[in-house]
């Protein structure tokens, strides 16, 4: 029992530790977007399904000796994939489908080791049930989930801040070698188990006194549905939290940890899940999450928003997983049960990771998952043995659930309608949702267009022909970028680089003879900048758009000698962390003239980047200035926060920067951000 427990715990720990490690490594390659994690989760759920299918087929079709030989052979073969570090050749060029690229990259890098890790829990549980008469393997399932959760919970506070990502990959690879050796030993030890009763013949205490009938098709469908719902919710909640905050391991790990915690509680001890309590809690849980989805929670602090989403999500998981635990079969049907769970998890991942981005114009998977959860809760409430559907439906709890579900669907339908109403363009892809809102038809002086990413304004433009080149929102004359663009030698062309195209507002600064290079990762943005806004088409300067992640694109280019390099590549209030590290700023300054300005737009309602950039400027021995502005009386110019850097302090001693700002301040506890280290907890507002 002990060695089985160690092998299962270690495999689960490695299985879930590899997820944030590999996602952290490739995050910067694909723009730092939250969809990187969603796609990684899709791969891991499919890998889990493949592993469970392998285990199921192995147990059903091969003798114990053949099982051992095949599994040992694959374990030895998988060692060739170590260490799990993707090569530079996997970096995207900027034109590929990022979802496909990530899935293929993961398959080539961690595919076989991950597959074999995912087989361990069901396979070793089945071997244990075969070899130990009367053994109940479901506690090993709870132990597996405990290992998984510990792997996730130790990553953000312990592993990520204290170990470079390369060392993380090597340490994980060492752990995998230990796991492979232990599993090979257990497989070799059990190779002569032909004399033992097969799994299908094991009769446990729970089955004593009668044969349990095989699960019906309806029961298997319910298993799949109850597994799919929390999987959908987990990824939908992660998307909701990440798209306007940051694509960081903590916000990935929190929902997944709660997901696993609910598994541990419901499968290890039935007493943790009390149906009458959790079905009552489900109503406010679903309602609160629906409200946060509809309202965008702009009036709440980030911590409260995350806490409310996490609480509601955990209640939903407890209901779904608690009902799964209540319906778990005898150990003879163990692998079928786990296979159904993995099918449900993969369906949820496919829906959020593949179907939703290409089927929906906005993030509708969260309201759909909430409605699905309410429907499943009603189904399990009326499925009590001895009750007909009509009798059960007449009971007060079931009737209340039905009424609540109908109200929830009406509310969610209204929120979906509101998210589309009043917008000229609504589009969604791997990088998020973009909407264009238009007031009037352009004939009136006050008509304008707005570009929104999620709920965040990404720029506006007057529609009247006489006002189309006026600067608005974050780009007015007294802002950090407005001042930097006014510093130019009369008669000399201005060379400008911009990370993030948006509406193309930066092009409004351009004059004939100037040279502008825009770096944009989202292929939809240039289309909108050309068709819905006129800043870019009207610009008389020489201009070009380079598609791909801005940092990767700059890495491939020789020094550009920019007079101004503007960084405005944040999506919503989300921060691509790889753009604000010491290594990134070393790259930016390589592309800057000795007299040039590096301008960072850091307005953010959740995170304070000032101490991060202050520390980087000090480390690189560069001068910096914090330039803040308030919203003007008309509301046309927003309140903004910029940090401007330059090679020398003389750059800030003349107009328009003289007395325009202050020295950025350091903050105790905020360390140097590098490609191997960042800590958003320290900069929460």
C-alpha cells in the first residue's frame, strides 16, 4: 500500500506541477494572454483523457504481465523527452494559429511524460484493487488529488519566486526520473499477477451481499455531465479573472486548486458534502457569479471580485463533484468511471478553449456554464430513488431550484444581450474580445467611436472630418506620451516605435517624413484600425505594422534607433509580465537613440507598476520620470499614469518635461522583475 501511495502522490504532484511550469515558459512567446493558460489546460485535459483511456484499455485487454512490460517500455522511452524545455525553434513567427501552435508544442515537449503520469492514478489503483482483496482504492484517488493540489499551491509562493524557470524544468525532470523508477518497480513486481483475481472479479466490502449492476448509459452520461460542468466553469472563471488583471500562475492556480479541493473533500469523506446545505448555497453562489459577469464588477476591489468568484465556483464544484462521489460505482467499474470523468473534463476544456472563441463574439461561456450548473442541480435533486419525476418536481427544494434556474437563465440571457447591444462591431479571438461602439453617424460635432478590449477603453476618435486627428483619452498633450512626442528637432524626421496598435491614435502624431513602426500581436486590431478608425490611414508618415509579440519582434530586429519607443500593449487591465522585466527593458534601450525616450503607459485600476519600473530604471542606470494627469473637465482627456525613461537625466531638464513629473518611487518588498521572477501580490493596489 505504501509504495502505491507514494507513486500515486508523486505522479499527481508532477502532473500538476508541470502545468504552470511549462505555461510560464511559453507565456511570453504568445503575448502573455490568458488564453495561453486556457489552451494549456485544454491540452492537459485531453492528455488526462488519453491517459485514462490507455489505463482502461490496458486493464480490460491485456494480461497483468503484458500490462507491466508495455508500461515499463513506455516509461523508459519517455525519459528521452527530458528535460522539458521547449527549444527556441518553437517560438511563433506571428502568423500561425496560436492554439494549434501551443498544442503541438506541448505534445512534442511534455506529451509522453504527461500521458504516462496521467495513467498512474487509475492504473495503480486498479493494480492495487487486483492484488489486495477487499481493498478500497478510492482513498488513493483522494491522495492523488491532494498531491495535485499541493503541486499547484506550492508553485506561486515557493517555486516561481525562488527558482528560475530553467531550474524548475530540470528539477521537475529529476522528479520524473524518480517516479519512472518507482512505477517500473511496481509494474515489475506485479508482472506475475495472473494467479490473482482480475479487477472485474474483485468483490469489496461495499459489494458484499450482492452483485452491483453495470452502470447504465444514462448514469454514464450523468457522470460525464457532472464532470464537464466544473471543468467549463474552471476555465471560464479563469478567463474572467485573467483577462482584465494579469495572465499569471496565481490566477490560473486558484480555480484549479479549488476544483481539486472539492474532489478531495467529496471523494475522501462523504460527510464533507451535505446536499441540503450545498444546494441551498448554490443559489447565491450562481447568482453572485452571474452578477459579477453582468456588471464587470468595476465597483469592487480586485481582491473582493476574486474572492466572490472563487466562493461561487467552489460551491458549484462541491455540488457537481459531491454528486459524482455519491454515484461512484464499485471498484470493478473503476476505470470506466475515471474514463467518464476525463471525457467530461475534456469536453469542458474543448468547449471553452476551442469552441467558444470561434463560436461566440464575447465571453459567453461563463453564463452558459452557470446555467448548466443550475440545470444539473435540478436534475440531481429530482433523481432521488423511489421518486417519480412528477413527485420529485412537486417537492419544495426541487421547485425552488427550478424557479431559481429559470430566473438565472433569464438574467444570463439579458446580460448576454446587453453585452452585444449598441456596438457596431463585436469580435473575439485567441487574444480576447474587441468591441467598437459608435455614437451618431459622424455628421455631428460630438459623434465619436470607442474601441474596448473587454471592459477597458482602448481609445476613441471623433468622427467629424474636421476633428478626426484630435488627440483624446490617454494621448493628450500633457500626458507622458504627449510630452515625449513634442521633443523633436525641428525639420528632422521622427522615428517612432509603438508596442500595441489599438485605434492607431499614435499615428496622429505623425508628420510627413516621419517613420512609424507598430508592433501588434492581435490580427483583428489592424483590420479595425483601418476600417473603423482613421488615425492610421490618415497618417502622412511612412508607417508599417509588424505582426507578432512586440518583444519577440524587437528581438529579431537590429537596433532601430527610435526617437520614441512607446509601450501600450496591455489588454484591458491585464499585464503581459514579460514586457516589464529587466531583460525586456535592456532590449528596449538597445533600440533607442541616445537622446530617445522610452514611454510606458501604466494606468491600471488593480496593479501599481511604478515601483517595478523604478527598480528596473535604477538597475539599468537610466533616468525616469512619473507623469500623471487628471481627467479634464470635458472628459475627452482621461486621467493617466505614464513612466518615461531616458539614457541620461538631461532628457528631463528642458521643456516639455521640466517640472512635469516626479521621480518614480521604490516600494519595500517589490523586487527586481526578471524573466524568471515576478510577483504581482506585492503591487496590488
